[in-house]
């Protein structure tokens, strides 16, 4: 009999298992896929760590979390500075003075940029935004919205910005400095050698069964441990008895290119609506690679279908109400801990997942 049966070898499951092992508890980790690590898993190709499930850039302002992960693997000094491509025009992200001086060549100073944006906001005359388009224009003006927000957002959500709720864009990061660092967090980087090194270190000495679906044989698996830690979809755990939660999906198209440097940056967003993918990731730049070849991944947003990997919760009122009903059921489960983005139906940054797992482990 194990102390803990942990369903899922994602960051939440791996951190929780590691902490319990430190306390002398026995853990069994079940993983439905053929590899550990959940969506941070990397595939090594020609010496390049390819982020199989999309770009994962570690950033945090939690000093304790940063010290925790660095206790398992060294992190490099990668700083995320994405570029937006609008029909061949290239702009720095997040919106900053580099962006504004290229959009408006006559703009030179922060005061001039702020005045130009304010002028566009006033011209729009939107006092109470009802939809995402009105919300974005009221925050940043029409020029930035039309070139850098509209098409990307419509691809991401599969609907026109005039149909999307305003709350999706509560605020937009605007900097009146020449700073291309996307994140405001104090600490940032990529594990040297890829995220698999972090996961392998967390799970060292812990039994992990791959290609094993807990829900296919739940009755027998439940007999193996005193407590269950569940990181899968919460609605699936309850056999969808209240209905299915909705997600947005992603499709990835990875290509090997016989060139050393394809786009000069890890993340290039394609903001025009007619380009079917939202971004291209060039993986070697995560670790400043000098290999003679490169790998790029085009990322296509997609309607999610049951059985596919769920990426982004559709956080509208209907889905939040349904999740709350499932959360109420979960609270009544004996000796089951629900943790992570799928079990809690929320978009989690990696540092928040780790912090949540550490806090849950401390309660135990």
C-alpha cells in the first residue's frame, strides 16, 4: 500500500511526489502519456530541446520557488523578447517605445507616445466597453489594436473580437521605455538541458508507470494508496455527470530546417488574421544553440475536441459556473486532492503550479 497515488506526472504531480518522498512517504505516479512531465516535456533533436507542447518560459517573482527549481537544475539567463509580425512588418513586444516609434515614426519620446495613444483613445469615444474590441481600443487605441491584437486574438479564440467578452482583455501591458523583456518578474530562464532534467530530478527514486490511465481502472488503483492526488480534468474524474467543460486546443507543426538561424528569436507572433498560425517557435534560441540546423514549430489554435489535449480553459460565465459545481463535488471526496490547471480549470503559470504543489504538500 502506497501513501499517495499521484495521477499525472506534470509539475504539480512531480513536485508533490518529491515533497512527500522527502517526508518518508511512498508514492506511485501514474501517467497516461508515454513520457513524464506533462506539457513541459521536451524532445531532443540534433542537440536541440524541442518544447513539444508549446513554448514554456519559466518566470517568477517568488524567490523561494526560484531557489527551489534551481536546486534541481541550473537555469540559463534566457529573457523572453518576442517579436510581432504583421504582414511583414516587425514590432517588438510587449508594447513599448520600440513598438511605438516604429508604428509612428514621428514619435520620439514617451510623452509623445502617450499623447498619440491618448488621442486615439479619445477619438474612439468608448466609455463602457461591451466587447473585446471596444475594450482593447479604449485601452490602447486603434492602431495597436488593428495591427497587433485583433487578428491574433481572433485566431486564438476562434471568434471575432466583436463577439468576445470584454473581460478577456482587462488590461494591456504598455511600457514607455525601450524594454523588450516580456515579463515583469524578477527571475527568468530556461533549464540548461531542457525541462526533462527538472522533471527527472523531481521524480528520482519514485515509481512512475507510463502509458497508464488511472480512470480506466480506478477501482483497482484506488485500493493501492491511502490518498489520491488527481491532476487530470475535473469533469472527466466525475464522468462528465454535470456536462463537459470547454477548452481551446492547439495543433503543432514542427519542421527541421537546414539553416543555422531561421528567425533570430524564440517567439514570433503572426498577428494578421489571414495567417493560420498564431506564432512560430524556434527552439534552439531557448538555450542559445549554435547547431548547424534548426527546428521551428508553427502553433495553430483549434477547436478542442474531447480526447485531445486541453490547453486553455474557456473562462466564460457558463464554464465557470459549471466548474464551481464540479469543485463542490470535489470538496466532498474523501482522501482526494485536486491540483493543477486541469483539476482546477484555470490557466496556471509554472511558478504558481509549483507554489500550489508545495503548499499542498506542506498541508499534508
